[in-house]
């Protein structure tokens, strides 16, 4: 039976170790003139300008991921009213007011993300735990729900440490355990998180890869 999971980007589910899981988000800013849509569940990067942007933005440089975007608040340039949204649409904000973004940025945060394709069987899937991977459709999403359509790119799974995600487990979910189909919920953390002590600094204007 096919899995019930659809794509939804990264959803926070806990923290590594026995630390308290506050699942708290930190407020950052998006430039009001930023035309890149950023969807709930999308990975974001810090910019040298002090703002954030979707992973892969040229101005982001080759930096570690800051975290996962969960929504924003801004003042509409049309109505003058405050808007709370699952996603940043890439326009529509009054430039006289800040665009506030809320990001899950704990380096120890763990997330669940759907596999982009079949993992063949449970044994093969288990063999991918502790491997690394990149996103499939890392920058896309729904303008109706505001939710990311990012999945974990099964074809990218490798030992390469430079890949964005580290697979650390498989979520136990009876409705999503058909390993021959896409949608297996994999538990991951961000590799080289920007907020970690050894996180990459903001530098250069080379695009991120793996999206």
C-alpha cells in the first residue's frame, strides 16, 4: 500500500540527546525586496546583509544552513494590515515595516522529512542511517498552503559530509511504511549547521548546491 505522506519539507520533532525539546523558533528578518518565495519547512541560509534567504540564493554564499523556516509576519503594502503567513510570497510587504521570519535554528534540532522515492525495502533503508543526503525540490512549495514540497533526495544519499542532511533514523509510522514507495519518514539533522560552534561563516556569493 502506498504511503499516505505527501511532501512537506522539514518538520521539527525533537532534539538529539536528552536535552529539553522546546522546539523554539528564533526571529530573523527577510529583506522586504526579496522576491524569492520561502515556504514553511524550507531550509534557509544567512546572508552577509544580515537577512535570511531560501537555500540556494546566490547571495547566501557557501554557508551552513541556518535552520528551517516556519512562517513570517509583515505589513501588507495593499491593505496596511499585519499578515501572518506560513510562507513568504516574495512580494506584498510594506517596506516601511520589517518582515519578521521565524526559524527553527537549534543545531541539535531533529526533523522528519519524506523520502523522494522508493528505498527498496526496510533493510536497505536501515542501511542508509548515518549516511548523508541533499534535498529534492528544496526551494519549491504550495502557494495555497504555504508548505514546502522539499523531500530527501534518495538518489543523493552518500557518505559525503558536505551534503545538507544527516540521516539518523526512520520514524515509526504505520501509515507510512511501504519502503517500495516514496514518502518514508526519515529522521534527519542539518549538517554543518550555521549555529553550531564549527558552523560555516557567511562569505562569498557562490550558490549553495544540492537543491
